[in-house]
């Protein structure tokens, strides 16, 4: 099963599932680090059912929500399209359906470990940013919990922060910082007695 198929299958349960993985404080940290301003435009990449989008539109921010899963986007639309602040687009990480230099922020929560080629995905984030725009991602530190690859179809078992910093720099971002969010992502295997608790980092860069 591909990650796209996995997320299509769990779309109806995702909001409940997500609550056991990480809390709303993760997105609050993203908004804080990005210094999001009302009226700006954010690309929410790997938007899912709208975890990041929800807090943005509450603060009057325009959102372009992109996800590979149509089922996830349908759930997002049901919840937030009436706000008039959200545009939903189906697309892949390495080929985003967004014009060059068109958004103020590119945000991605727990997205990169599902991407085939992280550096290509980061380059796409930079491509769509206006000059002076900001990339902010949260993801998992490197770990050894294999069941996340087989059960949740993760492509990467987290990341070394030095690799993230290098990819940001190689993609043309400056003022790169990486720090701990202060929260772990928790998951329980459905096939064994394993419980994962993995620290979450937040990475920031400017175009």
C-alpha cells in the first residue's frame, strides 16, 4: 500500500487518530516561529484534513491546502471551505500545483517523512515562496521504530537535524534554525506491543 492509499483509507478517522499522535501545541509553535500575519497567504503542504489550516483561517490567513490524498482534501473542504479563505489542490510534494513566488509562507507538519525525495520537496517549497517568504516544517527526529514504515507507510524513519539544515541551505534558504518543539509524537503498533515516542523538531528558513 502506498502512503496515498493509506491516507485515503484513514481520512474519515484521521482527526481522531491525529489527537493521539501530537497536540495542538505543535501548530501553535509553527505559527509562532513563522510570525504569521493576517491577510497573508500560506501553502499548507500535506494539509490532510486541515490541522494547520484550521488555526490559520481563524486568524484571517488565506490558505492553499495541498495534499496527495483526495479523500483527505474532501474532509478539509467539508470543514473549512465555507470560510472563503481556503483553496484545496490535489498534488505531489515534488511537483506542487502552485505558481512560482506566490505565497508568503510554506508550512508542512509531519509531511517530509512521507515524501520520496525530501530535498526536491523542500526546493518546491522555496520555488513557490515570494522573496522574503518563510518555510516552516515540523517532523520527527531520527528513530528506530520500523512499525511506522509498515503500518503507517512512512518513507523515512525521521531525520537527522544536520541533514535538514543542509537541505534547507542547499535549497537556497537562509537564516536556518532547527529546534525541539517540546513535544513527542506518540504511536502504538497495531501488530505488536511496541510504543513509539519520538521527539519533534521545527525547522525554519527564509528565501
